[in-house]
């Protein structure tokens, strides 16, 4: 059985969101351990702030809406319903 391209894309988007979330968590952990005012603290704080936007956008908007549509179309493709309306 062939795997739907929609399912591949939904899986890729999900893994991308998970990797961004893990990077954000690691940045938060390092930020909590770094001494304030050091170069390490400034660099990690910059990365944590930078990663906050993708986590919010991907986690709360992009993945539920677009990912849900991709999952819906992949199920439709697996069932065999025609995709032309």
C-alpha cells in the first residue's frame, strides 16, 4: 500500500514542530543555569526569544489548522474518496 503524500507531509510537519519544541526547552534549561550578564546568557537568551515565536506559531496555529487539513486529506486518500469536488 502506498503512503499518501499528505500523510508524509503531516508527519514531517509534526516532527519539525517537535524538534523546534525540544530546542526551545533546551534553550530554557540552559538559560536557567547560565549566569546573568555573561556572553553565554546573552546568546542563549537571544535563541530562547527567537525560538519562542516558532513554538507559538507552529504549536498553536500552524500545526492544528494546516496539520489537521493534511491529516484529513490523507485519511480521505486512504479511504479512496475522490478529492475533486
